[in-house]
């Protein structure tokens, strides 16, 4: 257990519905990342936050996706009007970036989304 | 942007043998190279990493080597055990982390 938690662990939804996932990072970590992982592939970067600021978004993050980290602690990822192609594992990771330039990212267990 | 290629996609070894997984990257600005182990139904677990100012790093049965000139890095697992069976991912970090497609390692008892 890395200390990063995600909720829910599994989500089944019908096409067109909205879904929201939550990530709680390791408490002292100031960076939080979202990734998407499809079967047989490595994680693909979606976006990351430093404290409450969203600093980078991948072109994979369509307009239907939005992420927030309002108080610089937990984060939510919302997908609006879900499509079958959104079915994947959504992974959250956190890291501590400081003067020591620590890059280690620690992943949570993921939320598996199935869109029917 | 960064592109990471990983080989082989599957690897089967006998318990006690060594396993080697290789990755190449494209962005010369990448300066951090972690390796993750992922078991079924779990998130990736960081097992070892190496930074661009180091050529080799070892932690018990696991070692990683980095050749910056050739832009490739490798994971070496010695004395493999059945519990080493998992999917292993390499990654390279410049502006963001890019992962390889993974290697499914099976250690036969």
C-alpha cells in the first residue's frame, strides 16, 4: 500500500452518463497526476497538479474531461457524457517536488471504468 | 515528445534464472527513468529508478543500467522467483512521464 487511495475502485456506467472519481494522495505530496491505462498498455499521462494549480494537460484530455484539486489535497476527475472508448483504468499518482527534485511517483490502485 | 519502446512484450524464465528487459527513449532531455511492477488488479509499484547522472544502480536482486549516449536503459532481475511474475513497465521523464507498453514476465517454478 503506497498511501495513495482512489475511490471508487470499480464503476460501471451507461453511455452518456457522467462519472466522478476521487484521489487522495500521500499527505505531504504536492504533485498529483492522473493517468489512463487500457488493457495491454502502459499508463498514459492525462494531467497533473502542483498544489491546487493544474499545470499541464495532455491532448488526450478531451473537453469532456475535467480535473480539480481545490485545496491542494485530494483531486477529482470527472468525465461527462461517457463513451465506450472511455472504458479504462484511471490511475492517480503523487510525488513530492522540492529543491531536491524528487521525481518518484507513487500510484494508487486505480478506478476501473466500464461504459456499457 | 518522448517515445518509449520496451522489449520483449513477454518473457518466460525458469525460477532462479535471470531476466532482462530493455527500453529505449527518444528525448535526450529525459533525466529520470523509473521501473514499475504491476500485478493484476493493482496500480503500478515503483521498484527501482535511475537518474541521468548515474550509469547503474542495484537493489538486492534488481539492477538498472542506463546508457545516455545510446538512449537505452535496462532492468535486470537475478535469481528470479515465482512472485516476480507480473507486468513490468519502464518510463522516461522529461516534461511528463512516458511509459513503455510493458513486459509480462512469467517465472516458472
